[in-house]
C-alpha cells in the first residue's frame, strides 16, 4: 500500500511539473528572456555609464550657475527668431496638409479611386515618415542655402508623410454609409467623397493638423543647428561660444512660447472635436 501511495505521489509530482512547463509557459519565458537579452545589448550599444553621469553633474551645476542672470537685452532678437520658427512650422504644416489630403485618398484602401496605387502610395508615405525633418532640412540647406526656407521644406516633407498616413487610417475606419447613399443618387465617387465623407473626417483632420503644427514648432527649434534659421540658430551660436547666460534666456523664451502654443492648440482641438 505504501509503495502504491508513493507511486501515486510521484506521478502527481511529474504531472504537476509537466503542467508547469506547458508550451505556452515555455513561449512566455522565451519571450521574457529575449526581451532581457535585447535590453542588455541595447545597454551595451548605447554605452550607458551611470558613473559618467554622476561625475558630470557638478559640471552641469557649474554651467547652470553661470547661466544666471539671463540676458534680456537681446530679447527682441530672440523673439524675432522665435517668430521665424513659428512661421516655418505654420507654412510647412499647411503645405503638408494640403498635399496630405489627396494622398490620403489614394492611400485609403476603402475609397481609393486607383487600387493599384494603394501600396505605392503607402510606401511613399512611409519613406517620407521615415526621414526626419532634421535630415530633410540638412539636405535642403545644401540645395537652397542657409535660412528658414530649408526648414520649411524639411518640415513640409516629413509632416506630409505623417499627416497623410493618419488621415488615411482615419478614413479607413470611417463608416461609408453616407458616401454610398450619395453614390446611389448617381453622383460620382469623387463628388460623394467631397460631400459625404470629407465633412465627417474634416474635424479630425483639422485637429491632427493643429497637433502637427504644435509638434513642428517644438521640432523646428533645433533646425537652426543645421543652418535652417529660427531660434535654433541662436541656440547653436550660444552653445558654440559657451555663453550659458544667453543660452538660458533662449531656452526660457522657447519654453514660454511653446507652452502658450500648446495651450492654444489644445483649446482649438477641443473646440473642433
């Protein structure tokens, strides 16, 4: 009797161990191990060194001490450069939106008038999205010279791809009942899109456009690093000269302006949606 009880206990133990190592559980642990290995490799490639951070904090504190008091005598120049940055973002975002609307129609599987162009349109948008506005601006500085115009072109191309992709995704998720009802009256497809679909998606498109304008104002503050004008140019000059007082003033102006634009953009988006 004791032997049979021991055998039963052993079988139960084996059964429990087998249940612990089901294929699903093995897959889970394999995924966990893969993630850990991934981050270990990333840690090595990124050359993370907390010791360097600790050693560098006193140097950072010294720079911050030198940054006070701010240099307000150049405030008019900083405001002018900031206005250039806002203008770059506004024009670039507007041009990108105008180009994104027809491209979004081509890249929407459910309404594209040319199904054969669906994947090429998507690939084109992915290419534009994959190249940052900073890189585009760097290329256009070589093509059109230094100044805000290169920044406008860089912002417009990157935002074109990003905004069109978001527009297309929203169109694909929008019910087409109203558009199909208009088509049953004999209207053409483009007419149905213009009068039945566009009014439904216009608020979301306008909200998305405001978001990208807000985002591009922040992003374009660094385009001056490659000579694309705006407040980023003054930021780079101050860093090159190690003029921390001037640098602190520029950063303060950027923070105030960006915060104000964030609030304005958020208020407008709430009104649209």
